[in-house]
C-alpha cells in the first residue's frame, strides 16, 4: 500500500489514499504503521477519501488506533498532500472532517506548498465532550484535584476536546504524570487532550501538549489554537498570537470568533507498506 509521511512542526503522520487500500479496519492499520519500532512510526494516520459534502474528506486516527474528529497539524499535511498530488485543483478548498467542514488555504512557492492557513471555525464551550461547571456554564478556571494537587483547568472544543492548564515554568510540573491523569479523569466522557501553557507576553505563548492516545507530541495545532483562545480570555493576550511548540511555531489568529491557524507542512518520505 502506497504511503507518504509528513510532519507539521514535528507532529508526524502517515497518509494513505483510500483508493490504494485493501483493508477494512483502519484502526488496526493505524496501530501498526504508527508503531515507531515495528511500523513506519508516526503520531497519527490520515486517510484521504471522497466526500459528498466538501471537495475532499479527511479521516484521522491516533497512534493507538482511536478515531479523532480533527487534527490541526494533520490537516495542514493533508492539504499539502492533496494539492501537490492534484487531488484538488485550487488553493482554497473544503475538507470534510468529523468536526465539520474545514477550509484550508495553501501557500505555494515554486509549485510546492510551504505553509497552510486553516479556518478551524469557532471554539465550542458547551459540548457533551466537556463537563459542566458548577453553575452549568462554561468549564473555565474550574478547580479539580489531580494526583493530590488542586489545579485550575479550562476545557473547550476546537476540532476536538482540549483542556488548558497554565504554568509559570514547565519544570514546575510533571507533564507526563499530570497529562495522563487529566486525560483519563472520570469527568471527561471521551478523555481529553491536555495543553500546558506558559504566557510569555500578550503576543507570545509556549505550549506543550499531551495528546490523548499518544502522549507528549512535538506539536498540536488544535491544542495551540485552544491555548490561544483561553489565553485571550483569561490572560488578556492578543487576538493574534505566536505559539511556540516543541517542534516550531504556529500563528493563531481570531477574527469574528473564528480561529485561523497558519503553519508549515513538510514532506518526509514515501514508500510502500506491506500490511500483514
């Protein structure tokens, strides 16, 4: 089965065209190809398929085989793939995802996609994926006990569920331990991604994301976007923020409540994978 591998600020993905696949269980395929020792190795797997609702469709699977509704870094890599492989013939197009219709725009130099700007839509604060606060409103600045420590967290959906925890310094907290604990906390019906956010100033933040089903990754686009939204709400940050992640930088901009993410998408390699 033909594949290509890409990364967006270090968040890496295996991409297949559904027309090249001959299996039915994509969850098993994702676990096999994403394994960094016995497979190709990646944070997630993307399947490109036809859509009756948009120009094209993106199916996304985490490394553990679970389905995710959307992935910010993933859709940038997806957009580079479909444009450069002529599966779409325009620079602005629509993508069907489980989180709704996304609208990426590819920025092209010498016939190659260098950056992708994606309209991620509006943040959702009331969802069955998010617990309700004590007053039945947004789950913002809510205190929960994690591993014997009281922490203030905020949750929202930007493509998929994200929980934000502000820190003064990343060395002050055990990201693996706390990230895992919050991900699996019983208050989250389908688990949650966890973003540890450090505010530098009004236009710059740093984010380390613990992705559900994966662990710490070098970048998470929807996590960066969620962190930017909550930083604007609670820390008086600007509507256009530079987000430094472990794998690079993303620009998150909010206009009329809609969220735009701009970042790179890089081709790594291509080949054939034998599914056994």
